[in-house]
C-alpha cells in the first residue's frame, strides 16, 4: 500500500484556500462590487453633465439649478474603476482555479497512491489534520470542516461533546495510522476494488480506531449504517450546493429559458380558463426524489407516433403529482427526447368544465373547443385530474366520453395524461375498453424503505429552511419516521403519510423548542398518536412488563399457559423484536365455553392498547357461506365497504377477536391465513388494509370434549394439546398451514371449583365499581361471593352463566332497592345471607 497525501488531487485547492480563504474573499466581493458601481455612476454623471448646455437648462426651466462636474476627471475615474475591477476579476479567476481543482473526476484506473482515491470531503479532513497526521489528529480534524460538523450533528452529536471526548482519549489508545489506512483500504475494496474512498467509509473506519470512541457511539445507539447514512446524506447535500455554484455547467445552463422558444406554438386562452401550466410552479428549483422508473416509463409512453396517452393509477398520496413534476423538470432542463422538447404541461380540472356549463350541449362544446385549441397550439400535454370521475360525470349528463374524446386521443399532436385513484379506476375505467384502448396504464407503487428515506431527507432540508434552522432532524430520526410510516401508520399512501408524519414531528419540535429531533422523540410522538407503547421503556413500565403475568391474572383466573404465552408476546412486541411484516401477535384459543377465552382477549386489549374497548369482535358463525366473504371485504358492484375493512380502518390499533373461528367458511379462513402470514389483505376495491398493528385472537370450541375427558383423567396439558391438535386436523377443522401461522395455540382448561370463587369475586368487583360511580358503596363479603359462585356455575358452560346470575339476582335486587329509595348516593350497604337465597 502506497500513501502520499502531498500528491492528493485536491491539495492545490486546499493550499489556495488556506492562503486566501473564502470568508476573506466574500468580504472583498461585498466591498469591491459596490465600489465599481460607484465609479461607473460617477463616470456616467460627469459624461452627462458635460454635454448639457445652458440653452437646454433654460428650455426646461432649470437654470436655478447648478450641476457641477465632479472634481475628479473621467480618466481618473476610469483608471480607478479598472483597478478595482482587476482585483475583482482576480478573485473570480482565483475562485475558478479552486473550482477546477475541486471538480470530482472519476478515476479510470485504480491509482497507485491511496490518497488519490480520497474524495474531496475526506481529503479536506486529512488536510486539516496535517500532512503527517496521526489517527487522533484525524479524529480532531473532523470538527475543523463544515462537512464533518454537519455529519456529527445529523448523528445527534454536539461538537463540544465530541471535542471533549477526543481530548480525553490518549494517543496510545488509537490504532497506528498505517493500520488505519489498511483498514480503510480493505473496507473500500470490499465495496469495489479500486473504488473512490467516500466520507462514509472514512468516518466509519475512523470512529472504530479507538475503543473509547467506538463505545461512545454505541452508547448513543449510533451504528455503522447510521454513520454511513448520515455521511452519504451530507455528501449529497454539499455536492448539490457545489454543483449549483458552478453556473457554467451544462445542467445549469440548460435551466435558463431561451428567448422565443414557444413563439412557434399557438395560444391557449380558453384552455387556461380551466387549467394551469405546471411549469409556472418553478419546477427547475425542485429536487425530485424517487419514481425514476415511472418517470422514464411515462416519457417512453409519450413518444408513440399516435395515441400517446397515459393513465397514472395509484392511491392518493402515492406520488402521481411528483411524477408530473419530474417530467416537467426534465422538459425544462432539456433532458427529454426531441419529440417532447418545449412541451407545456397543463393540468386540467374535469369537474370545473362540467360545472361551467348548464346543458349537455354546452359541456360537449366546451370539451371540443378546449381540445381543438390544445391541438392548434401543438405543444400541449394535457393532464386531467380525477379522470374516472370526469368520465362518470359526463355519463350522468348522457355524454359518452369515448365518443367525444376518441378523435383527440388518436391524434399525435396532443398527449393526454390521466390521473386516477385505484378504486375509481377499477370501478369506472378498467372495463371501459372503448376509452382504455387509447391509454397505456402505469401503476404507481409505494416506495421501498431506502427510497422513502431519501425522499424524507430531501424534504427535511426544505422544512428546516422554512423553520429558519430552529430544528434539525437527525439521520436516525429520519430512519425511524420511515420505519414508523410503514409499520405503525395505516391511513393514506406512501410517501404522503411519511411526509405528513415528518411535517407533524417538525412542527411539534418547533412548538416545544426542541432543537434536535432524535429517534426517541419520533417514537414518543407516534406513541401519543397511535396510543401504542413505543420508545424507551421507563422504570415504571419495566416493572409492569416484568410482572405482566400477575397483571393479566387480575382478570383471568388460572389458565397459566395462556397468560404466559400472551405475556411473552407482549414483551417481544414492546422491545421491537417481533416480525415486522406480521400482526403484533396471533393466538388460537381452544377450549370449552365459558373458560375465559374472550376475557383473556379483553385483558390483552387493556394491557397492551390501554383499553379493553380496543377490540374488534367478529362472530364467525355469520360467515359460513362462500358469499359471506363479501361481507368482510366489501362489494365492488354495490360500492359497499366490508365489515372487517370498516372496523380495521376505524380501529387500526387493537385486538381482533374471531369468535368460533372453526365455523367460518374456508374462503374466510384463507383470508385470515394471508393476514397471519403477511399482515395485510386487499379489499374489494384493491386497496391494501394493514393489520400489522393488530393482535389476532381466534377462539374455537373444537376439541372441547377431548379436553374435558383428558383433563378429568388428569392428563398433562401438553398431552391434551397434542390430542386436540391431532383431532382438529383429522376432522378437517383447520389445515396444518393455518395452525402453523399462529404464534401460539393455547388450550384452556375447564374451570374447576377452586377457581370459580375467584372469578365470582372479579365479577362482583366490576359491578361494585359501577355502583361506586353513583356514589353507592357495596361491601363484598364471603356470603356474596359464595352465592354468586354457587348460583352461577355450570360445569357445561363454565363461568358464563355466572354473569347471567349476577344480573338476574344481585343486580335486580339492588336495582329494586334503589327504586324504592332504600339506596341513595352516599349509601354503604351489604347483602344478607337471607337476601341472597
């Protein structure tokens, strides 16, 4: 390995910058430019005054005013102006020299000198550290560059904390420079042999060069991918800024509009009444991230000789408008094929056309006049928002859209770009062959995680600028927002819901005077928004999680196996190690009626989601036929949403209880097989319904007789479970692939006499709580507990009759006392043994 930093390709620029720094150059430019203007104004004044005669002043009646020449001659002024101008031009030439030396040039061959593989940001850090820097010097030099400070800040590390830590680490604790360079070369070559050494590679290797520094990052939960991500993000930002300064580059000159480019095309006065040119949205200044594939597909589709029309199909917020702006930006920058050069993109409001006319004839006339004008202009790409709704509105007026629009859709002069939401496209356009034959369909899918992070990074810069830099979002927080928008948020499409979340978090941080947005702040915000336990576990919550079984047993008596399995699932979900692409948890509860299966599900909802009402309960006996699947998913023909769809949208975070699951139709069971496997399903309109924030609990009485018989014989629960599972599969109640999808299949024991009194006590306490709300206190004594336990227990139905006994005997008795006035607010009473008979 050969290393000589003196021969680094950027060294000349750094030396020049050190001799004449940018801060001093900026001061010179601020001073010299107005001085040059002053001299030019003075020269102009002398030149004009010297040409004005007394007769002219008399004519315009200004003889009272005297305009003396300046005491300095024009030759002197010209000399001073050229002298100052020469200094200004020297500074300009000096900056051009620095720009030429800092231009990134990709190496065709692998340089023999490792220093020549450094990019400009790595080279600057090394130069600041010194030609013969040690590893510690390099770590200190990170703070000497604006780029290094920016990366640390995006990692959530303040300069003072980093500086104090570096100063406390002795030089002996750092690895030798040769070892560091060897590690750096090895990391770079593992990416691509001979590749450029980026700041991400350099900083990752550097921060591992000291055990203390490495531990510092680990203690702050900053890992290799975070360092790489923050460095790559800042490299992109700094490189973009550097390219913008180089105004002479072809990509920047291409943004300057030519004179008279559009003079050859016709005017569109009528069209502009119902639409607007999106090029007026300053698309050249926009930085479009993502949807590169769709933009290229759109460009290719518009190159056809005739009928070059496209319909973009996607959920609201999926990026249809971003794709339009991306195409507009390419047109403005001159990066499209010649056939699309100088095209103007007009965005049309379909409902506005229909609303502007009173009769069918007027609407047809307006449409034809608008399209004729667009064709005469010859440079129009016409974008129609909510195109399916326009077709439907025309149909309601008795106008067949395909008949009116076909002559224009077949033309090669005009391009029509229709925008459609997935549901409306499927309902109105998909089967309309007369109109769809003129369009090429491009479906827009949600961006992948990596692309979503890039979109958020780009948007964050604009948000921070609008907030005057009062808040800064760390790279880890950006990652967490992307993860959360995919995992926890369900309303809307990506990337819009991720963008909305970022905007909300930035606004919350600004209002709370929080300068640095950390991933913990993000999780806390989402936890408040979703009412789900997220973020760091507090000491109080830690105690609750450790003692979770006891908490669950406050409502569920016995059933230790069920409680243990549920507690384990909750703990896994809370620390975030469960599978992200499945529901939070899924259980199959097997057992006789009245043994606590439903009560356990309620207890689960209360413990994890904070309220037992956070539960969707579906009686699966209502879905026993093939046609019943439509009840859950909705009907496309009837335009009706499904019960499951509506419930999950209304309560995206909660327990979903599937009661008597074995009685459901096989198609319904297959639907939930997909949910257990993938965490989502699609409704009748093709929209994805996310169930990854739900806990699925299916209950079944299948195998109840076997459970009774084996438990009464004293068989161990594992043997009981094995026998029940074999019986279920033998009878075809559930397929093995379904049973294997559940996180746990739990057999509930029949309730015995030892548990029945505890269950009675829990039920009485709930009832006493309702009385307490009316300021009436019920004393719970043993007689009352024994009476409820004895009167409500039925071996065949478990504890279920106990609730009926409590209502029909105890609650009725107390209600009568209240009506007779024997019990009033403030009363404290108990029931005697005679009253309980």
